[in-house]
């Protein structure tokens, strides 16, 4: 008599349910283990969906806190994936880069309204408070076990490759790789986006500035990836919704850390930008 049974790869029991054979290596799985596996995969998908919903809810809370109606956080999160995928296809790491980019400014939730929403120039004391937002953001999400590496990106997203950033003054490889990639994308979006007080720059002007800052503000490898992925990024930047800036009135030039910054009679964008 011919024995058509096989051994389940998971529990070791003999089974004749050959319909559950693996398509890849010919190994067999009994019905009980197969259904258990499918249930586990469903649970993992539900867990991933819940985690994503939590992260996006935090991002939405920040947008409401800053009275921000744009898509900056989601744009930089998606655009950062272009650079991240240039170097890796590891889903877990890519997810951490996405989350860290999406929530990079989450620490601003803890910044007082008088500072975050102030119209006009900040005092040195107020700038000190504003510069605390990376550490505050890290403190908010570091307690979530599934966001450990994302929390590092949040903490280091204002660092510079040459060590001139904050809050820790890290340089070079001491800055998490995801944060170094994010820095290029964050600046690209800031420079090419319309603000109430000025129009966004063309892609080519933003590109020239990023190339100029390679080795100082940005990791040269991140800039090389930016150049390699230029076609995709150019297309993605071009898809931004055009919003006509509100009328503005020039106020004054104010010195911040030795740089001249133009201020206008309306809420400023308190984040990474570029000086005049």
C-alpha cells in the first residue's frame, strides 16, 4: 500500500494534507499549523495597522498644535523612503525611518504656545526653548518599544554632519544614518515649499544648495543618493499642491546666531529653513 503522508515541518506530525505544501521548498504543513500561521499573520497585520494609526494620530496632533494645514510631515516621511531604499530593503529599518521622519517635530507639542506660535523674532531664551524640541520628542516616543530607532531619528534630526547642529552637537557617523538621510529631504521640502512669507524655490536651486552643503550640513553619501534618485524626487516634489501664500508684510531683519533672518508680520515656520 502506498503511503501518501508527509511530515509537518512545524509540529512533526504525519499528514496527508498535501494542499498545504510550501511552494518554495516542498516542505509540508498540517492544517492545524497552517491555520495557526494564518491567524498569526492576521494578528501581525492588525498590530502593524494599530501602530501606524498611533503614529499618524501623533502626527495629526502636532499639526493641530502648530495650526499647520500643510503636508510637510507626511511628505518628508514618504520622500525619505526614496533615499532609505537606495541603501536598504529591510522592511523594519525602512519603517523606523518612516516613523522617525513623520514624527521628527513631535517634541514641539511640549513647546509653550507663547514660543511656538509667536509672531516675530524669538529671544535667545525662546530659541533655547525651541531647540529643546528634539530631546522632548525623543522623550515622548522613546518609551514605545517598537519605535526605538525612530526615536533616535527624532532626537538627531537637527544635527549637522559637521557637528554644528543640536541638541548634542553630533557629527559624522555619530548621527544615526536615518537622521542623516532625513536632513537632506527635510531641507529639500523646506526650500521648495511655499510659505506665507515667500515662494518656494525651484527644484534646481534647492539641489544646488544641497550640493553646496555636502560635507558640512549633509553627509556626502546622503547627497550622492539624492543625486542618484533625483528623477524620482523631482517628480515627487512637483506633485505638491500649490497653495497661494497669504499676503505678508515685511517686519525686520533679526540676528540669530550671527545669521540674518527675515521676519514678517505673521506666524513663522519654526523648523529647519535657510537664511538670507
